[in-house]
């Protein structure tokens, strides 16, 4: 359990001017105007103080949390293979812990740790692992680019282990990274361009290295108003619309291509797992700490393929569901 403490604003009372009951009538007439002025000043001071307290409370409610826990569960019902007999059912889950801070008091930095687990129930002739595992650490930072107005450099580093167990070593270690330039012509639009370095060919025709292919990163974030937002960036582009302070509708696409080091017939080999999901969902903000979402849609191009031995399973397209919960600390 995490104990969360918040500082409440301190309310100050104002005293009521003492009425001089024993003063003569002519003194009350002489000082009547002065008493009215003081009463007005006291009232204005009280209103100003109440506004300051309200602003302080609003700032506390909108406080930027330094830590976040994001977990998900994605269920893909059993479906038949497109190329051979048998069926396959996949369930994915993961959790990411991230911590934000400002280095040197100015540079935004995020550190993260992200374990993921894929359970495979397989009855096809192709021998597949019963589960796949991934553990990645993350470091990303954003900094102004050469003092160019509205332009920033973003760097993301992700050392990761991919395997079919929770044993980690040099054989299943990958170093993934992303380098982008962000240009913000105004507060509603951000343009993004850069390079993604990943050990798997995301776009084979555009890759320039064999060991660590390089793929382009192009996208933008556009918020035409306070309710609608277009977040068109790899790996999870989405469009969201805020109905109320608590409810948001969204549509999103998620695709990835990952390579796992697995054991097959007592020998180590590589297994590529590619996937594409299109879904729509509802996000609900329970309170300022907890947010949940439920999405349903269709999965496409789900392929498990060994890279250096025979064996490939391509599943038919079908429905899937995903539940996600985010907790801010």
C-alpha cells in the first residue's frame, strides 16, 4: 500500500470590528465614513484570501504525479491457423512502472521498468513455446535543440531481454533506441521526425543495417480543441474525444514486431512475433489517482515464425479485448 499525503490549505478567519456601544452619537456620525471604508477593505481582503486558497487547492488537485503504474491484459480467443490444422490462443499481460523527474531542475527525464508475459495455447503441428517473456528498462529525456524556438530533441533508450523464460543473459539481450526531433509551431500542434533502432526489421525495404535495422519515425500530435486529440505516432496511434471530465472515447492501432530467443528441440533459436490490432474503447477516470480503459477490436497479421528453422503459424483475423488500468502516485 502506498500512503499518499496531501497538504490542505489553511483557512484564516477575520475578526469582526468592535462596535463602540458607549461612544457618543456625534462620534459615530464623524467616523461613519471611515468605518464603512474599513469594512469594505476587510471584505475585499477576505475575498482575495479565499481566491488564493481556492487556487492552491486546484493546484494540489492537478498535481503532476512523479510515478505511474500502467498494467494491461489482452485476451485473444482461440482461433484456427490460416495455413495448417489446429488452433492457437494467446493471452498477453504486462506492467510498467515509470518515474518522472527533472534533471538539474530543468531537463525532463523518465525511468521505467516493464515486464511482459505472453501465454500461448497451441494445437498446431508447429512446436511453439508455452509462453514468451520480456523485461525492458527505459530511459528517455527531452531537451531544447540548439535554442531553436519550439524545437526539442527526444532520446529513448531501452535495454531489453526477450526469451521463453525469466533467465536473462547476453544471448537474449537487445538494445533498442529512438531519436527524434519535435517541433511545436504552436501549443496545439507537435511534429515529430526521427529514427528507430530495433533488432527486427520493422520496414525491411527502408532498413540500412542487417544487425540493428533503422526505421523512420514520422508523426504528429494535434489538439484542435480541448476535447479532441490526434496522437498519430508509432507504436500506438490513437484518436481520442473527451465526453466529460471522467469519460473519454478513443480508437487506436497497435502493432509490433518482436524477436524472442527460445529453446526448440534442445537448441536455441529465434522466434519472431508480429501483430496488428485495431480497436475502439472507453476510458474512465475513477479519481485523480486511478484511470481504467476497456477496448475491443480486431487483430490482424498475427504471425509466429522461426527465423533460422522451419516453422510458421499465421492465425486468422478475429476479435480481441484489452483491459488497462493506470495508477498515479
